[in-house]
């Protein structure tokens, strides 16, 4: 989607297919969350691993299905200004 930018997706829920890990966080420069509650949960659980990364809340309700076209368009619009 954006040349030269490597992305990964992970979830905060213990049942997530790809859960957030300290290693994943430490390899990130920017971390995007959809809702403010996600930022709070991330900081509470992984605060010690968030030293240099910027955590950006996109203010997108977590109501979309995976890869839903409307979500993809909204993500493109909200993420682009931060890159």
C-alpha cells in the first residue's frame, strides 16, 4: 500500500489470531490503534515495551469485519497523514 513501509497487524484480545507481543512492539516505529480504549489497554499491558514508539489513535470504531472495503478506505485516509 505504501512503498518502503513494512506493516504488521496484531490484536490485544488473548484470542487474537496474531496477538501483540513485546517483540512486535519493540520493532515498531509507529503503532496505530483504532480506539482510545485500545491505547489504554496497550499501555497498561505493554507500557514497559513502549519506549520510543508513537502510539496513534485513529478514532475508528472497532465494528468492521477484517478487510472490509469501507474499513480499508478509512484506514488509508486516517493513516496517510502520519507517514
